[in-house]
């Protein structure tokens, strides 16, 4: 008698060495570099950013966004180390960024665009190498 799908063994054997597709590694490294640069921009160019945006945006908002970007770097490093909760950290940061963008006066469409990155990251983590995805191998 066949077992239901949820009782069958996953395709990944825990004793195997974990491997991810090169595209996933490249994406995570790109995320580390981009979020590091964004955090620095928020920290050191907040006055110029505030002038370019409509409304009076307090500098503290840019410090919060810099912190979120720095945490994204940390979460990307944890994803490289096979920690699935790094992905959930990205979700929390994206939701926080969405709320901050709305508070700063961005329209809902532009604010929602930041959430698209979560879908892209999830899709990239599904890329398979040796018939197993990075997502399936994460702890």
C-alpha cells in the first residue's frame, strides 16, 4: 500500500553534502552587496534623499531603513549558511519597509513593489541542483 505524499521521504538525504545552484549563490551575494550599499546611502545621504522626496521626512526614518538593510545583509548570510529563518527575516523586513514607505508618503503601488523581492527570493531558492532545491536543504 502506498503511503500518502506527506509521509514519504523527501528527495534530500540529510547525510548528503548540501549544494546550491550557482545562480542562488550569485543572487545572495548580490543581495549582500546591494543591501550594504543601500544601508550606507540611507546613513550618509539621508538629507539629500529627504530633499528629493515630497514632504518632511525625519532623518530617523532613514536610520530605520538603514537598519533594515543591514539586517537584510545578516539574513542573506544566514541563507548562505542554510538557515531557512533568514528567509522569514526577509519577509518581516519587507513588511516593515512597506509600512515605512507608506508612512513616508509613497503610493501603495510603489510600496508594494518592495514585496515583490520576497517572491523573487523564494522562486530563486527553488532552483534545483542534483534534483534538489536549496529550499529543501535548509534547516
